[in-house]
């Protein structure tokens, strides 16, 4: 068969015709772009809605922002001696941070220890037993954790430390178990991403396995490990149900770890159904939600900063 | 896999091993009846070699011939992934025994890898790493040893003003010489190099070879290389590996000018592999 080339005019027509492939590509772009638009719109709408409602406390109800952040009395239905509504959120902000930091402090060593065991010391058993167990723990619904907290942890703290058993301590114990699998599996990812040749280089220099883990692997994985901890903190900060079931839900400044206390989330979940839209009580809860939202943005920012810093090395 | 069956059968008889016997360069390391298994498959058998002090011995052979496996077994870097049986005699001591402290042994038998693998630390800290693990903490002592190692690795003049800079900013050739400096900071007796120049450009390779020739005065060097010219240029002895066995071992000049085994001759003349 002779290999004949088309005339210039024919060739131009063939090359400039919109083929099926080109149409498909345009279609694909439209679909993925609209998905993106939808997601961005939802996020913007959520932030906008929470912000507009949350700000109403300060614009419509004329609550001082400083009083809101530093006031210790939370009783939005009642006015104090000066005729100002009692909407001090400090006790809940303190409760949220305390419970987050404490549970992260306890969970981090366990999580990193488990990750080291899974990755460095016994990869076989780690992959066969620990990995599925951690994944299972991540999937347990928070109401189950809360229920176990209520029926096991609360009586335990009551018997050991006295008081009602409800409080920061019980909340910390429950959150510790809840964030442990998240922090563990992310720490394990961080350790896995340390190249094998780092370990080889260290061992070839006569370092023991422990020295290699401590001085080389953990150092190289530090940004990833910090990200894991911050993610765990973000989860602890935002957890509502399980905490609400064990913390006691008294919006008071916690003086000890076994006093009943409250977090931003626990006050929100208990209160949001019992207020009338547009009232100060309702607006004050939205302000708490706004604080929560801003904090989760801060956690996200921290994760990004750590990631960027980690790349520079 | 590169050789047809007839030649393989021929190999069984055709081996030519001449161990070094130079009174000026006594044997410091030797293997006896060394076998390496990955799981059930045997990756190395019949790899009994003696290595002469302050000489460079090159291990050559096609990919998968067992030369890297052999090298990595010498300082027991294969312990966790393979089973190594037989004796590895280092100055009269069998270091392939369970009661030998592998960490102490690796201080004396150091290793440099194919891919330059500096830690994500400063140049100074990379070299001080192993020293600090050994309890050297005095600043003056560390400074002195870091400088000496960098000088021996011919890197001092290029990096002396930027010792605190990250080692990851070094070029490939510089990074590989940093790895050599790091390995010799502990003053090992023997230096094992696993294709140290394969990731380097020709200029860096030739600088690395000059460095190795100088290091020979202080250390016994065993180097795995794919580059036959490199083996011919720098080594005194050459071992030819094929399919998990040493087929020929002799002085480098013999291996390259007068190979006795047909497969060796084919390999060094570029006819296969």
C-alpha cells in the first residue's frame, strides 16, 4: 500500500477538527472545576454563617469582646450587677485547652513508642498486629468512647481521687485513648518516610540500633511527628460528644482536675437545642462555635508551617 | 542469567583463585566457607577471599553476581535481612559469631554506600556524629578529628569555611567524600565501599579515585565497582564474581591482561554483563 500524504487543505481540516478526545477533556475539566467550586462555596458559607452569627453577640447584643474572652461567669440568660449579660467564656476556653494539651502530652510518648516499635523494632509483628488494631481504634464511634468513659473512667476517678468523678481528668483519659490511634498511625507514617539509607549510614558507623533510632530516625522524622501531635490536638480540641459525657458540664473555672468543668464543644452540644434563634443565649453559643472554628484554623496553620519548615532541611 | 548453560557447566571446573601473599602487606581480613542466604535462596557461595593490608581490592562482576552481598556481609550489615554462615576472620578473630559486638566491629570495619547518604545535619555534625556516640565531647578534640577526616577525604579546602552549613547542600561528589570522611573519623582499619562512584560524574569520580589512592596509606580498602576501568586504575587485587561465586581472584594486572577463566575474559573485555 502506498503511503500517501493528504493535501495541505485536508491536513489543516483534520488537525483543526475538534476531536472526541478534545471534547472529553473539556468536559472533564468542567466537572472537576465545579467540584472544586462547590467545596470552596461550602467552606466559605460555613465560615460566613458561623462568623455572622458569632459576631452578633458583640454587634447586636453589645457584649464586650474582652469581657467575652476573659469573663469567668457563663450565664447568658442572666444579667450581672451592672446590667451586663454574663457571657464570659474563659472557663470553657481554659477547659478546652487544658484537656487538649493534657491528652496530647500523655498520648505523644505512647504514640511515638508504638510507632517506633511498629517500624524499627518489630516491623513484622507491627504490620500484622499493631497496624490493624490502630486502624480499628480510629474507627470506633466517639459515643462508644464516651459511654466507656462514663461507665468505667468516671467511677474510677471518683473512687481514686474523690469528687463526682466528672471533670478534666476523666475527659483527658477518654481523649487520650481517642487521639492515641491517630497520633500513632501518623507518627508511623513519619518514621516510614525516613529513608532507609539514613539508618544504614548510622549503623555502618557503629551506632547501635537504639542510637540510630534516637539520634537519626527520630530527628529526621521530627516535623512529621510534630504534625502528628498537632493533628491529635486538633481532634481533641474539636471532640464534643465523648467529652461532654464525662466532663460534668459545669461552666466554671476548674480548680482541680476532678472538678466538673466544661469545654467549648460540651457547652455547645448541651446548649444549642435549648435556646431560641436570635436570642442572646443562642448568639453566645455561636460565638463559642466561632472560637472553635478559629482554633481549628490555627491548628491547620501550625501543621502547614511545620510542613514547610520540614522541607527546608 | 547472562551466560548460557554450557558456559555455566564449564564454570564449575573453571575457577582460578590466587590469594595475595605479599609479606609487606599481610592479610587482615579473610572469609572461610562463607555462604549468604536470603530466605531459602542462596545468594552467595564459594566466596572465600583474603584481603591484604593497605591495598585496594576491587570486587567486579555483573549485576546480581553477589559482590555487594559479599561486601555487606563483611561488616555484618546483612544480619537483619540475610543468613550469613561461615567464618569472617578479622586479624585472627572470627567476627561472624553471635557473641561479637557488631557495633564495635563496624567501628573497625567502616562502610560507604553507593548513594551519598549524608544526614540532614551540618557538615561538622555529620562527621562528629560517630565520634559523639563514642563519647568524644571535648570541642578541641572533635574539631581536630573533623578537620583530619575532611583533609584525608580531600574535602577540607572546599568546606572549611562552611562547616555549619547543611550537608544536603553539597554536590554529589562532595557529599560522597563527606561520607568517606564520616566513615574514617573513627579511624577504622578497613574501609568497605559499595559502588561509591556510580552516582557521580566523571570529574568527581576521578577525584574520588585520587582520594582512595591516598587513603590506601592508612586503610585497607575493599571496593565494589561496576566500572572496570576504575578497578584497573586503582586496585592491586581484583575478584571477579559471577552468579554468586568468585570465579577468579588475582592481582589486578593479571585479571585484566591475562584472565585465566573464559567468563572473566568475556566480562573484562565487555562481551557480556
